[in-house]
């Protein structure tokens, strides 16, 4: 998650710095060897979990289950900053 957030930080927009395009996020994860081509379902499951826990807002494509946009919520920011904990999310070393 930390690697993802660092990589995503390079792709943010001034208009909404907590939002990233779904294709950009997937590309970043592949580039940093976090995601292999066969692991797309794992990313969708992780995104779905974070969405259900209200850490992310996600625009889903109903037909495919893919996502087109991901936006970090204030709870997601707190999770990344360490002011909020969740045993279901491995933030790696801090």
C-alpha cells in the first residue's frame, strides 16, 4: 500500500489530489512489480475491501467488475498516515 501511494502521488492532479484513474493505478502497480498480469482480480478484491471500509471511493464498471476511478477518503488518508488502524490492511513498514 505504501509503494502504491508513493507511486500514485506522481500521478495526482491539482484539481483533486486524492483521485487517480483506474488504468493509471493498474499501470503503476504493474510497473512496480506489485501486480502481475494474472493478479488483476487480487487488486480488484483489495480495492473492493478498501471501498467497503470507506477508505476509497470507487467508480465501478458493473459489467466487468473493473474500476475506472479511485479516490482516497479522509479515512483512507488517516489509514496511510497511521492515525487509524485496521488489522485487515497491511501498511508495511512505517
